[in-house]
C-alpha cells in the first residue's frame, strides 16, 4: 500500500482493518468447516454463519461510507454486500473490493479532522473519525474471538 497518508494514524488503522478483516474470513471458514452453530437470538445478523459473515463485511462497507459522508468526501463507491445465500461464494472477491475501496478516501484528510469533533453514528452513538476507525478494526477481531470460542466449544460471548 502507498505510504502517503497525511495522517499516519489513519494509515495504521486502515492497514490494521485490512489485516483483521482478512483474519476474520479465515476464522469464519474454520468455523464453517467445523460445523459451528451460533446461539439462538432475535438478531438477524446472527441467524447463521452466512449472515454473520455478511454482517462483518457489510459493517466494513458501512464504516467507510459513514466516514466519507460525515467528512463530506466523495462516496467510496463500495458495492452493496452480497446477500447471505451468495456471501460464501462471493466473499473473497467482495473482501478484496472493500479493502481496495478503504485504501484511498482518507489519504489526504488532515490529521486534525480525525479528532476535532464527533458525529452521530448510524446506531446513535457519537464517534470522532479516529474512534470509528478503531471501532472498525475491533469489529472483525471481536467476531473472530467469538468464533474461535465456538470452535473450541467455549462460551460464545
């Protein structure tokens, strides 16, 4: 990846997001191969492993589109996430597409803009841009942890 970012912290978070999103897909595949079942819940994102994969990839799309929207940057043009019935077959290509679209939008944003104010997230919690990027990095890590626990037969929390 090109190193020319106005904010080195943003560069680090983009790279960390990429690494952990790739790791999540590997863990997800291991969970699928192991026949892991998610606990019953009313949350449609947890209806199956396929809906969980879609949830994580869709969130990755959403974090960057939100950042661009609140910073008045051009839309990053990330395709809609494939539906659950197609997500497994399209996961590799879609993951690469999302990661490619993550690399450019924040490249020239001044460092001060990452922490100068908060914006309401789509779920109603205020975040500065830096905090949203950190949230985006942690999201696949949390779900990888969840799946690793289930693979080991532990508590899925």
